[in-house]
């Protein structure tokens, strides 16, 4: 499976998609229109080790909901990401058995190399 969960209204996500130079074999899913499903979230968690690693603490709602003031459990992170797309670190990139999360240069470059095989 080659799939990218992204936010189409995000300039950073748009830039990353261009940098990756993707072919027609990659499915794109705009998480604002259709949030990630639990099965996929669980798959990614198995690859990266925790739900917290997938959770965006930069999301505006993180502070406005007071989540920054409490200790969240792994189940809490999962629940919030399934309820609200803004809590997802983005993009989530799945290339077969490899998973890349976030928009750091290092992550984007690793995803590009994995996709193009170089």
C-alpha cells in the first residue's frame, strides 16, 4: 500500500507532496474530508511505537482544550486523533511496510528515498 494522509489546505503538506514527486500509484487522503480510521492508526502505531509519537502537540486545540495541563494516556492520544484530525502530526506517509510521520526535512527525504528507491 502506498498512501499519504495529509491536509490539502496546509501549504507545508502541499510542498511535501511536490517534493516527493509521486506517481499515480500513491493514494492521497485529505484528513479534513475523511479522518484516518482506527485500523490504520493502529498499524502506524505498531510501526512507530506509540500514539504519542503520532500526536501533534502544536494543534491549537491542544492548548484550548487544556490537554497540555494533563497527563494523557496512550488511549487518550488515540481517542483524540480519531475524533479530531488536527491532532494528527502530518503528513502520515505509508509506503508498503515503511511509515513516515511529520514534516521534518529528514523525514521527507527518507520518504522520498523509500519511494524512489535511492
